C-alpha cells in the first residue's frame, strides 16, 4: 500500500518545491510597512498546500513546521498582527528548513536538525500570546479523537483518471491508511458514496483524490449523521439555534456546507481555504447569519464567509474566534478571498490538464531530428536547383512549402526549450537581501524584462555566473551607507538586472550605482602581478583585467568575494555558451556588465566563408564588418606578426590558411577579404578567400566522436551534406599568436 | 571503459566468433565484427586543421559527424588513392563512431579461440600491443587486431586521454 502512495511522492516533491519557491518570492515581495492582504493570503495558501500534501504522504516533520508557520501567517492575514521584518526573516528561514526536509525526503531520509526546533520556537513566539494554543495544535498527530471527522465522499467512478495499474481499490487502500473507510454504495453506474472517518481535514482528503481525478467531480462533505453530535451541539442552548438546525440540512445538498467543530482553535478551523464552509459563532441571531450564509452559498457554491459575533456576545476563546473578529471588520475582504479561494483550485486543475512534464532528453531528441530535417531540406533544395524551374514547377512549389513548414516546425520545437529568464532572476531578491544584510549595506534590486525567453540549457548555466556578478556588485560595487551619503547618493544602493532580446541574441545586464572600477588600482595590481599591459591602455582593456585568473583588488577576502577565482570563471562559463561579457564603468557612478548570449545552444547564425576548398562558419555575433583590403594596408611588425591598418587602427592579421596549415595553393594575399571580428582580446582581422552566404546552422559537437580541435568550436552540416567547421575566433587569436 | 577493454583482451568463450577481415598492403587483418557498424565507400571529407595526416577529416553520416582515419597513411602502406573502390569501415568503439580507410574488405570469418595463436614479436606494421594473435585460414595468415585498444590509444590521438581515464 505504501507503494501505491509512493508513486505520487514525486508529484508531491515537485509541487511542494514549487510552492516553496512561490512562498519565498511572495515573502520577498511583501512590503512590511503596507502588507498586501492578497500576498499574505497567497503565502498562506502555499504553506497550506505544502502542509496538506506533507500530511497526506506522512511527512509529519514537514507538516509540523508548516503548521506552525501557518498559524502565524493566519494571524497576519487576518490582520491581528502586523508583519515585521523579523517575521519575514523567520518565514524565509522556515522555508529553508522545509526545503532541506523536502530534499531529505526525496533521498529517502529525514532531515534532523536543531534548526527545525529553533525556527518553530521563533515562529511560536512571534505568533504571540496563545502559546498554549500553538502547542496544542502544533502536532497534527496528537490531535484528539474529537477531531475525527466523518466525510461523505461522492464521486463517479468514470470520472477517475486512474493510472495504469491502479484502480478504485488503490484509492480505497490509500484512504484506509488515514482513517476508517466505509463503502455506502458502490454501483458501477451510479456515483460511489464512501464514508471516511479520519483526522484529516477536508483539504487533505481532496488532495488524495486530486491525483486521480478532477476535483470538480468529487464531493467531500461532512457526514451529517456524525457531525450532528459533534458540530451542531455547538449551537445548543443558543437562542435561535433551532433555526440553524432547521436550515442546515438543506444546505447539505449544496457543495458548500457549513461545518461546526466544537473545539475552538482546532485544526479544521484553520483550513478554511478548503472550498466552502462557513464559521458560525454561537450567538443570538444565528438564524440571520445562516440566512446570509445560505444566500452566499447559492451565489458562489464553493465560497465561504466569516461571520461576526454580534456585539455583546460572550467573547469566545481561541483562534477560531479571532477569525470571526477579523472577518467582522473586514467583510469585503473576506468576500474577495472567498472568490479567490474558489478560483485557485479550479485554476490548478486547469493547468494540470493543459501542461505535461516531459524529460529534457525527449525535447532534445526532437530538436536534433528537426535539425536533420532542416539539413535534409537544404540538400533537397540543392539537388533541385539543377532542375529546370519551368518544367519542374511542382517540385519547386513543394520545396518552398517544405521550407516554410520545416522552419515553422523548427521554431515551434525550439520554443519548447525556451523559458523566461525569471527562472534565474527570481532567486536574486533573496541573494541581494542576504548578501546586503551580511555586508551591512542597503541594496534594492530592480528586475527588468523577466519575461525574456531563452534556451533552457542557457538558463541553467547562466545562474551561477549571474549570481557571482550580483554578489560582486554588492560587495565591491555598492558602497556602505555612510560612504554613499558622503558621495551625495541615496543610502540605498540599487542593482538593476535587465534582460532583453537584441537581434539574434539575449542581452543580460547587471548595473549597479556603486563606486565603479578604479582604474589606477587595477593597473597597479596588474603590474604587481606581472600581467602585461600595453602602454596607455584603453579603459576597456583595463576593465578586462578583472577577468584575469587570480585577480582581485579586494583588500580583504570575504566569503562573498575577493579570492579572485570568480570573475575568470564567470567569463569562461559565458564564453562556453558562445556568449561574451563586456564591462563599462564610471568612477563614482557605477558599473555596467553586459552579458550577450545566443538565443540557443543548438542553432547559430553564421556566415560561411571559403578558404581554399574548405568552407568554415563564422558566428555572426563575432563579425563586425568585412572589407576588401588594399595591398598597402598590410604591414608587418618584426617579431609580432602582421597587422592590417583599418580605419586608423592596427589590427592583428589572422590568415586562416596559415593558422590551419591549409594547402597554400594559389591566392594572393590582397585577393582575399578581411573579416573584422571582435574577440576577447580586441578586434582582429581574419583573412578568408570569399564570403559565401549567411545561414542558420545546427551546431554539432566534434567531441562526440572525435576530440576538441583548437580554433574550432564545433561543426555543422551544410546543405550539400558536407561538414563545415565553426570557427572560434578567440581561440584563433591565441593560435595565431602561437604560430607567429 | 577500462573494464570493457580488458574483457576484450581476455580469452573469450569457446564458441567461435566472427571477424571481419580486411587488407592493408600485403597483410590481412581481422577485427571483431561486433565492433563494425557498417561499410561504405569513401566520400569527400572535411579536413580538420592541425591534425595528423592520417586523420583525413570528418564526414557527415546521417547527421552524425564521424572522423575518418586512413590506416594506409597511418602505417605507411601501399598506394594511397581514393576512388570508387576505396572502402571505409565504420566502427563503433567505446561509444564513439569512427571510420577507417583500408585497401579492401575481404571476408567475414568464424574462428574459435584455439585457432588464434599468440603473436610473437614480429615486424608487422602494428605494434604487438594491439595484436590479439594470429590465425591461419586457407594458408593465409590473418592478424587479429584489438581494434578498440588501437583506436583509443594515445598513438592515434583520436580520444583525449583524460576522457579515457575518467
């Protein structure tokens, strides 16, 4: 039976980590001074969903932590307390603990750490005076037998979307695990009715069903037979309670059902998110209240409402009661949340239906196949170009259709891999907050263009370099508040992360308004480390120094930066993705880092160039311009190879023929064409015989079956079926220097 | 990977095994047929810069980029000509696909382990390290090559050695 449950574990793990992620970003979004009730509710819902799942799957440690978390959150969203920075910090900490617990469960273990108790303690303390209450409800496992509820579950067996190998029996087994299950009616055609007596709340029962069918198709309500004793007794003796008893049974036909627990503050009461029940305080005039509840229920089937205790009613104790007060003062809000509460599960069901989880390998395979298709089309087109267009009219129109379709297909398939950059950006509010707090700086973060999409592979590999750049900006860029004040800047520094599409590439910029790079300090350091620098270097050359391995101008090494191992790794990582990093810096105004990346790792915009008989591909991102040189532009410098004089600048000349030792047949130096390329070490001129055409090429690795070739970043297959090598201009510059 | 190669060198089961034989110059060689993926004609290759001359370059084999090694150049044998009869044996070795150019493919033979004798030190073009043994078939001597060991050796420079030790 445990096996039956464990097949759903993965779903829980994925959902829980999504919820944790959502919770964290919402917490960071939350403005302590003017808390947004919607946000608080959303945080509460996230915590609650985790608790529900954790409880269902028996991860009681996680359920415990979320429960304590939920208790405090509940008080916040009911505006009984105001959120403080301390609370947010504790929430974040609790989130970390939960993540660790989740990770431990995923590996089949249990996370045991003093932090758990500590966080729970802090949360309890923050939740305030009702410590006794918190303790009483802290452990769902010790809840009394009075908490057992009987639930009537009604569903159509046909609506179950059972996984292969499981049947209603599996479901039964799963439910039997959590409580007593009685089958009241089981007819293949008619709805099944089961009665489950359990300590689980309605939400948790529903969660069990959520895995096998649409929640709309299942109705779970408290069983009147049992709850009458437990619940209705609550009203006994209260004037007007007769009305209640009269009216309630009719309510039971609606999906929304008011249920009544006799223990104030008991677990079930804090589960109002579970689609639909009203809380009723025992007081005079109850009948009216129920009438209101009734009409409300008719309007919004699954909604719920809070009802005020009327003035003069004895002040009941506990959490449940405070709920009423919050509801009283805030009726419109509770209405709004009830709508939202109803909408959320529906939405979840909808997204569950319209998206599937597919392994990345499958998508990659698809991309490969589409790449083949594009190549095959190019080959066909090339063969067809020999035919007479007039006589073979239909072949040509077929080919142009094929071209359009395969291009569309390629784009559609590539878009599967595209993800918004917010997947990376979302972690930065936390990074900035934590780093700034450690360093005693005040930093705010602005994210722009989070919707910018780029390849999933790039997203993953972008995270680390970006993380480093942001931390570096906070550590080295942004000054301490006093320094900023002296400089006449606002005390709070700002870091802007911006992503955008520019041409065929994605540009990610990290901008800070800090002190900027110090040219003199960098130059002095370069000299001390014996890094060769040209006389009178340009700013750009100086800034590039920070990417030098082992280069750090930090006076002291912190755990954040200063070891000088970071920036060269950043640059290497980005170059591995066929991207590049540029720096602009203005003393006193800040530093601006620009990362330019190709849209995808799989396809490259390239220019094919001919050199002798061989065709090479030059990435478009590297090309600045191409010129037809005159003989007098070539100059040679003894010992330093040849240079070309272009637009007043002397560029080192890379002759592909020499670098690659191609057969030297033929062409005169000045017959060639110079392609000016932008490399890591400045501009250079690449001499080729001819520019052929511009293509989108599918990148293939040479290393799959061979080895890395210096000066070449990969290979591709051209329209005629031949292989062409893709040039790596940065490596060519190095090779050229070696050859000279 | 090492383990796999050791297995290749160990005496195999008593059952006979099939070998593909090919000629290089005057000598006849045999390789384990299970390592052979296909046999095809020689096609135009794309040269790879700064590689040894015996590495002719790479070809596109149905979307897979496959390096081509000319064994005749590697072992200084015979007349190196490329025409309609030049044969490339596509091998699948250590998870990689590569092609070798040989003078001609002769036969597929079945040999039992006893028919393969250990090779003495002798002047074959191949280092004895890569030779499993010798077999005789109809008066012809066939040199049995451990093709996997040969192709992954540092001598061939096909595989970055760091990848092998991993």
